[in-house]
């Protein structure tokens, strides 16, 4: 059995629906079991800032899928929930990113693990720290320090 951490993000309404539907579709997959869910954080957009605030969270899953099959599965869920890629860093109904997969690393163009930008993103590190303290220590910051970096909106919890 493999352990993986997936980041979820959405900034197109109804954001709550897209988030909960993505979780339902992941849980319904016979080879995926959600083990932990972080709180849901409302965060200001990073990078391409002319867009609405996001809801972000991170989940821990156990999966029988190998990395590429997991990638294909989450891309299928994105498509099912109407994800379009008109603007590379633009608004999206749902975004699913593989952050970590066991202790593996891969630098392939199509699938880079650990996620190449996760260490730059408080909207990823804070929810990850909430559910995976042992993994976050590698980045040398406590969850509280990361939370203080997060551009604060109302931090919502599930
Ligand atoms: N706060 C926040 N800003 C973002 N900018 C981009 S691109 N994204 C999409 C990340 O893949 C986000 C996001 O999920 N949350």
C-alpha cells in the first residue's frame, strides 16, 4: 500500500461543491482511501493575482495506484469537474496536485515528485503541516510559522 499527499484547490463558485465532489470521487475510487483531511483554508491567489480567492486543502491517501496511474485518475476527476486550462495559472473549478508519494522522487516533465513548487506555497505547506507533521519538518518550519506566512482571509475549518 502506498501513501500519498494530494493538494486540492478551487476558486470558481460553487467552490464548496467542487471541493466536496472531488473528495467524493477520490473516495469512490476502489484503489484510493482518504486517511486524513486538513482544514479548508480560504487564501488570496498567489502568482496570477487577478482572480478570486481559493479554497485550499491537503489530504493523505492510501492507494494501490502507481504514480502515473494516480496522476491519470486525478486528471480524470479534474476533467469530470469541468477543469479547463485556458489560462495556465488562471481560475479553475478544481485543481488536484500530487505533492508526495511515499518517499519517492521523480523529475519527469509530466510528473515531478515532490511537487516542484510546494515548498514555495504556504497554501500547500500549512494544510500539509496540519496533517503530516513528520513530513513537514524537512522544510524546517513549524505549522505556526507557515500559517503566519499565509495571506489570511477567514481561515475556515471543515
Ligand atoms: N492561494 C492560491 N493561489 C494559487 N495560485 C495558483 S496558480 N493556484 C493553483 C495551484 O495549482 C493557487 C491556489 O491553489 N491557491
